[in-house]
C-alpha cells in the first residue's frame, strides 16, 4: 500500500511531471523568440517606424531593404533586453555575494570589539596590579607602609 514501492512510484511520477513542465517552457520560449519586443518607453517610436515600413512595402518599390531595416531595428532591442534581465543563477550569485560581504563585515566588527575589550581588560589588570603592589608594601617590621599609601591616594586625587 504505502510502502517503499509506492513512494518510489510517486517520486518517479513527480520527476516525469517536472520534465514535462520543463519541455513546455522550452517550447514557449522558442515561440516567443521570433516576436518583436520593444522597451515600453520607446515602443511608440518602433511602432511608427513599422507602420512606415509597411506603407513602403505596398508601393511597387524595393521590398527587400525595408525588411532589412525592420530586422535591424528589432535586433538591438532583444540584445539589450538579454543584458538587462538577469538569470536566476546570476541573481542568486549576487545575493550570495551580498550575504558573504555582510557576514565578513560583521565578523570584522566583532573582532574589533573583542580586541578593544581585551585591551581594556589588560590595562585594567595592569593598573590594579600596580595599585596592589604599592598598597601591600610593608616596613621592615611587617607593618603596612602608610607613607606609600598616602602618596598613592594623593596621586589618585590629583588625577
């Protein structure tokens, strides 16, 4: 019923449907390849040019040069459109590069903060150690040296 063979069958059906869908897309792209597509802001100019060319064809003059002009006018539009539209792969690469740059920037900032914190801790410990050495000095008899302690307090007040 719903065992291994059933799942395998469903998987193969999904793959088949996906393949059919891809083939349909390829055919539709091939059909659209030969249609004229113009940018919206220049469309009216191209359409007017096309009308002029149609009128010239009706006259008993040269029909071949007018067709060549039409083809030349349509080609740059298609190539410009190709460069404008990015593929999903290109979009994904750009997105990945943005994310990668953002991560690198955050990593650098975290590293700077860590170094600043470590430097501040090192300075704090050094100051603390100097104060401890001064305050813990003893006289020959083992009594605390009040003279050094008073000097230390004086320096602190002056700062």
